[in-house]
């Protein structure tokens, strides 16, 4: 079962700090992998293990996700995590925001959502999220 570990806050903080140093790169550091990295840091479960390193373009990412039964990165998040209203999202939850390139996955850090950008992480107001997926806490009833 996917639940946050006791040290999830410090692990998430470390994940975000590392991501601040990384430019966007398909298959290495894109929005889906950043979201999966955050879930891995918080839970110890790598939701992207089957498709890490298997693509290097947007088209390749969709191809890999479809082979694994997901229409796209948003559907993949929806297939692994329960959806909640964005206003009810908690720190560490996965958020969907619109960017000039299309919908992207980000991680709620409090009042802002961290989203990979060309040179580093960008930050968007949490009110811009259209959807949210919850990373459960230990003891939560689904």
C-alpha cells in the first residue's frame, strides 16, 4: 500500500532541493518523473520504475505510458493516486497545472506548486491547479 513514511517532509524537501539544480530533460527530469520522484521520496515506492530511461521525447513518453495502459501522464497519476479537490490537497500532493506546453504535473509545497521548467523548477500558485492527486498518510482510510 502506498503511504507516506514518517520522514516524508524532510525527504520531500531534499527531493525539491535536488530538482532545483536540474534542467528539464525528457526521460530524466520532466514533470511526470518529478512527481514520481516526490512520491518515491515520501513513500519509498517508485511509480515510474517501469518507464524511467525508456524515452527521450514527449512522443516517446506518451508511447511508453500507453504501453503501460495509461493515456498520458495525468491518467497515470489518476491510476495510482486518489483524486481530491485541489482546495483539499495537502503538501506533497501531486497537482495538475496548465502550462504553455500543456498540462503538467507538479508537487504542492504549501502555497505554491513546484513544476519542472527549462532551467530549474518553476513555482505556480496553488489556485492554478485544475486537479490534484493525494499521496496518502499512514492510517488514512481511502
